[in-house]
C-alpha cells in the first residue's frame, strides 16, 4: 500500500505517519517512510533520535548547496538520503529541490 | 522630520521618527515595530502573533497584521470574522513586461498604503488585517492574489504603522521572501526536540539571509527550566516564555480569539510581556 498523510501544521501528520510506519513494520511489512516536509522531523517521531535526524537533513541540504550529487534513481535516493529506523522501517528525506535547474524534472 | 500618530498634546508618548535618527523632541520615542512570527507547524505562531497585534493596537499603535500562511489561523487569534481576507481581483491588474511575459501589479493608481487602506479588513482595537489569500481547491488559481500581496509587502505603509506578520510553518522561505519586512523575527518554539530542531534550522537560515534580529519565544512551557532549554537548544536569545495554557486550547476549539475569551489569563499576560520586550529590543541600537 501507499499512504500519504496531509493536514494543517501541528495537527499531527508526522506523529501519525510514524506510528503507521512502525505498526506496519512490526507486522512484518517492508516499510519505506518518506519525509516530504520541507522541515523534516519524521526521524524524531520514528525514534531515530535527534542527531541522526539532523544528519539526514544536512545531507539533503548539501544537495541544494551543490556539495552533493543528486540521486541517480530511486534506490540510490533511499540509500544515500535514508537511514534505518526501528521496527525495520527505512526512512528517506525526499523534500523537493528548491531551485531546480532548467531541464530538471 | 517627524510624523505623529495623533496630536502631540493628547499623546506625546507615540512619536514615530520617519528615519531611525535621533530627535530633539521630549517624550519617549516609540519606533513602530516590524515583527514576524516563524516556527514549526503547531508551535503557536498564529495564536501569539494575533494576540501580539491586538495588544499592540490596544496600546494606541496603528497595526497592520499580515497573514502569509495559506492555511487560516491568524483571523481566529485576532478575532476577525473573515477567515479569507485576500485582495479582491479588482485590486490587481495584469500587464506585459519587456519580454512579453504576463505579470501582476497593484491596480494603476494604487500603492501599498492605499491598498491597505482600502482592502485590509478592520479588526478589533482597530487592527487592519490582510491575508495572502487562501487555497480554495485544486483548480483555484490564486497567483493574482499572491502577486498583489507581494506588491503590498514591497510597499508597506511606513511611519506610524507597526507590522505584525504570521508566516507559514516550517523552514522553507519565510526569511527570504514572505518576512522580508521584519526587523525582528520571533521564532516560536515548544520545549520539544522537533520544535527546537526547527528553531535551529531557522536560526541557520537567518544567518545566511540578510538577517535582522532573531529571537526565540519558549511556548507552552510547563517547567521552570523549559525556557532556558529552548534558548540553549536553538542557540537563540530568549525574548520571553509563554506558559502552557489550556485556555488557549479552549479558544481554538471555540474558534474565538484568546483575548476575547481570557483577556487577563496567563497567555495574554505573557504576550504583553513579549510586546514590551520586543519594543525594548527594537529601540536598542
């Protein structure tokens, strides 16, 4: 299944997403949790911890700064912009490119 | 040259210098404030910004409250019945630029101040309220409204007007575009890791921008140590703290302004302290 969680700021999107992801993980599903928020905090709610969450953001920021190559495909993205969270959930930070170059899809 | 918000004899306290230079006149000089509230979604930006604007207005200042968040929020905390107060179509006109591209500008003859005068909604205590304009549906095109709002930001009413802005949650563009009028950015932070992480990101963004003052408000604090934790956790100077207050939740549920339901409760008192602290910040060199 593919689930997207949306809503107003502060209404509980991130917490809800994390609980769904870990519950599915505990039930034995392979789960990929995508943090599409421009202010990505899903790592904290998944239980990844503050440092690891912030590290993922800094890797993501390095792309905007031109210090890190864009992912070549989806697997590369999940590998390089992701981390393993509890209950077998794989987290990846996939916020939109801020200033795409012409030709960037 | 000086402008006064009202005649000097009746209210000598409020004298607004057109520039920030010294004056030789007696009386306390109050420089109109330009404040923008930022922070994580749900941290309490709208609640604090709306209360802040009304308290400022109740102290005799002319206040323009700007809601740059496409989600409604500030209308409720201000107590303005109109939750969608974007510019009407007639306020904005299109034109072709040098390259033949279609652009938007304020209607011919209109400026930022006249647009505010004509279209900003009148709220309690004389606060004027203008919004970016809300998203109405998948096919709603609000480019026109948004462009008009931007032109007002480029040409805000000057001397005598205090500006209080409520910016979208998160860390994307607030410092660089929507909040470009602010002299003081107030980062609203709860004593939680996610909220403090957001505060740190905003502090980093501010350092990269042509940053004005950036301060933090510890919101929904429960322990005496929370405010200091928030200041240390974000690396930002503490403007003040607002206690956790169930009355705020009651006001939210009722869709009412906190200042109308609990004008003397702990949150209202804390926001009055924030107003005073911001004033002394903006008056210091």
